[in-house]
């Protein structure tokens, strides 16, 4: 009988310690209370603010689908008009299943009288609660003792509060399904169930495809890998029907070919500032390939025979490497590291925790034209130079903090001798 992840025999074979025991009741209460408080703040923001420009984009997506259909949505995208009458074309890059989810959110909006943006943020906020519950289940199986104080900080993550409660996007939902898939594998559940959760994550956003090599290499045999792949593919394709069948090239081009703007983040920003324009154009096109190669090499390195790193740690390493090297960026991407920033990497995690919160708070304050927040309009580019400089400094600091997490998780992943400091 093959050994499964998170059984004691499998852990001993891979040199992993056994579970560290149940969470003390006092810490459990504190973490759940913190998650409840964070949920209340998110709901207050969702009920009393308009959100970022993504709120308008989602409404435009829904209107286009209702008016012209899903294939026209993929073909044409939607046009967004700035205050100076400039037009920004927004590509329809979400997987086809999100067209159905948009329909559900729209039905809830009509039934309740609450706008579409509220239901997107409510779903994201509830996904955050689900992620905390999964972390509570998983953390007793991680390397080293359970650090309940770290989970408390994750539950109160300012980035999660701002993205789920204010921004209006689906990244927290994707993170929840990714964590669910990790939990199902590391707790020894059937691979087809983990594949189904992974397929749901890919149905929200295609980002989880970056983690697929690590998942497949982590599974102990070909039968489980086949179950995982078939289940993932089945869930994703069912959600994509009939559009995947009707216009496969169009759907693939729009979903897999999308690259968000990178001029204000990380490597792409540094290239734009300090190198010729040709270098920036090259990295904008080749950056995704660079990231994929890095992720692939990492996946093989972290899954060496008899030296495999825990899958949760592997995914944190991959997420941080992607954010550091990515040629494109969205502010909501910062929530991808929330489950890892406080739980595993201590000094680097604290650095990211503060830097990402400060950067995102400044972003929403600048684009909302001050406090209190209501509408963070990124289509209005007329902001003071001092604000531009502030965002550059805070954004660069945040990017460096992502690099610190990426480095610490890489060291822990390729030489797992104990928890990172």
C-alpha cells in the first residue's frame, strides 16, 4: 500500500516531524475572535465604500456578458473611461466559470438590493475565514511547534482586510481553494478531492497553474498524480463549458495570454526606470517565461527524493518568487502571501506584514484622494508628485520585503533543517 502525505510513515520517510498537537483552547478562542473582528471590519467597508476601480470593471464585465454574451466579452473586453475622457481597454481574462459566478452575484444583488461589489467582497471575506480555519487544521502538521501567535496575526492581516473588504476582486477566493487543496493532500485525503479543489481555484483565477508542478511532484505515485490531474481538468472544463468548446483559441488566448501592468512594481519597474525601453518591452513579453522556469526549477529542487519539503511551505516559496519576479502586478496580489507571511517566516514575515500594509494603505489613500476611503479611482492619474514618490518608496520597500520572504522560504525549502528565523 503506497504511503500518503501526512501519515506518520510518510513523514518519517521524508524526515518530517509528527504533528505538534492540538491548539490550546485560549489561543483558539483568540484566533477565532480575531477572525470575527476582521470579518466585521471587512463587512463595514463593503457596506460603506465603493471600492477600487475594479468595482467598475466587474460591473462592466457583467453588463457586457448580459448584453452580448460570454464570447463577445472575451473577444471585445470592456472599455473604461477616465475623468479626462481617456479610454482604457480591459481584457476579459477571468476563466469562463466566473461568468456563472457573476450571474449568481447579480441575482443576489437583485434579491437583496445590495450592489454587486458588496457580494464580491462578502464572498472574499468569507473565503478569508475559511482560510483561517484551514490554517488552524494544517499548522499542527507543519515543521516545528505550532506558533499560535503567528496565526493571530494572519487572522488580523491588514492586507486581507483591505483587499477583501475594500478592493473588490476574487484573489482571496482563489487562495482559499488553493489552501483547501494543500490541506487535502497533506492530510492524506483522496487525490481526486484535492484535484477538485485545485480545479475550483483555477476556475477563479489561473494563477494556481504555477503551483501544479509542485503538487504533482509532491504526490507519491503516478496513480495519485493521474487522479489529481483528471479531477482538476474535469472541474475546470465543466466550469468552462460551453465556451471552451465553442471558441477554445479565443478563451485560451484571453485567459492564459493576459499580463497585468508592471510599470509600478518590482523588476519591471526597475527595468523601466534604469534601462532602455527595449529592455522593458523584452521583459514584459519574456517575464512570464522567466517566472515559469524559476517555478519549475524550484518545484524539482523542493521535491528531491527523500528530501521533500512540506507542500504548504513549497507553495509559499512559489508564491513569493512569483510576486518578486513577475512582469505584471495588481495590488490585490499582496493577499496571496497572507497565509505564509506570519506563520512560517518570522523576521522576513514581520517585514512583509508591515511593508505590505503600509504600501496598500497608501495606495488606497492616494487614489481615494485622502481619508476616509470611498472610491479609489486609479483611472484618474492626476495625483501630486509627492504622492507618486511616496508610492514608489513604499512599493519598492514592499517588493524588497517580498524578496526577503522569497529568500527565507527558498532556504527553508531546499535545506529543510528547521523553521526559518
